[in-house]
């Protein structure tokens, strides 16, 4: 499991001329680390702050991304059920539980939850040789995604939420950048 990021350590940039798999894995890890830096050093109150009319918080984002990791890698790629804390939630009645419940969680819990989810995703990916492998679970549409699509989607998911995190973190303490 990864330790909380050291903001003074230089962020490893993705390789400039990678092969396909190396490139998508490095960019996903890059955005995972950028997101962790956005929440690094903040207390529970800061992680629960929102900006303007939005209810989005840094704690909610990191918890949501932990769910997204498990959902795509464990539930969809492996075809297994979600584990706790996700398994006990009635997502039909509480679709934003991950975002909203984070206000009750400590920074340590949220960072550990995220680190474990990312590590599990990396382990699952390490066992897959071909990015054209179709995921185990079929969505309700009946279409099947391949692992390449999942990785690209994960990069998009992180990049979008890192943009949200930039605005929220800057409103908390003026911190900008990686």
C-alpha cells in the first residue's frame, strides 16, 4: 500500500515516448498521485469544505475515486462483488453516498481507502496480458468494454476530478499546482 504523498517529493511525470500500455498505466498513476496531493496535509474539516453552490468536497472526491477503482477493476473487470464499505450501500436510494459520507471520515481513513483501492487495481491489471481483454461484467446495455477502454475512462475520471480538486484546494488554502 502507498503511503500518503510527500508534497516535497517531485511528481514523476509519465514517460514522453511510452508504448501504449506503459503510457496509459503511467498517466493513470500520475493522476492518482496528483489527486492524493490535492488532499495531502488537510484535516477533516478542510476535506469537508465545498466551493460556491457546489456540494463537492475533496474528501468526497477521494472517496468517490476509491469506489470507482473498485467498481471498474473488481466489479467490472473481475466480475466480483464490491467489498466493504461499498457492498452494504443501497446505491439505488443513496446514489451519492460516497460523496456525502466522506464528511464523517478522517483524512487517514480516506487516504488508506484510496491507497488500498489503487493497489488492488494495479494487482488486477498486472494479471492481464492483453488490453483487448473484455471485462467480465456486461453492463445493462449488453455492450462489453475492453480493459483499454477502462484504463482510458479511469484517466478521464481522475483528470476531471483533479480539475474540481484544484478549485476546491485553492479556495481552502491557496495551494495550486500538482
